[in-house]
């Protein structure tokens, strides 16, 4: 869930709230109680999880799963062609 930032137009208090994207914006200030909260526009922050998202996943060494001229055709040793390369039936 995103963290939204609010600023009270009455007292100037900054407030953060974790809300669903479908939730209605907050209006009442938790500090002064006035209905004068305004949602602020700020830089988003998020975290990408799983392999492939971190720069260390791509540093040096052989990259996994990449096609090369030696191993791109699964049928290169057979007598048929995969249809996507120059390997043809004899």
C-alpha cells in the first residue's frame, strides 16, 4: 500500500498515512482536528522484490538465459528446423 503525505492548511502539520489507492483522501488533521488536510505531491518510493531487480544480479560473469549463436536452436542437432533459424532438414 502506498504512503501518502498530507499537509494541514490550518496548522501546517505534516502527516503521513498508509492507505489503499481506492481509499478516500483524509480530510481531518490529527493535530488540530480541522478538516483542512491537503494531499501532497511527492516522489514515490517502492521496493522491487525478486531476482533480476537489483544491480548485483547483472554484474559480470555469464548472463543466464541469453541465446547465443551456439545454443539458440533447440533442434540444431535434429533433422528438423524450429522455423526461427537457418537450421534446416537435410
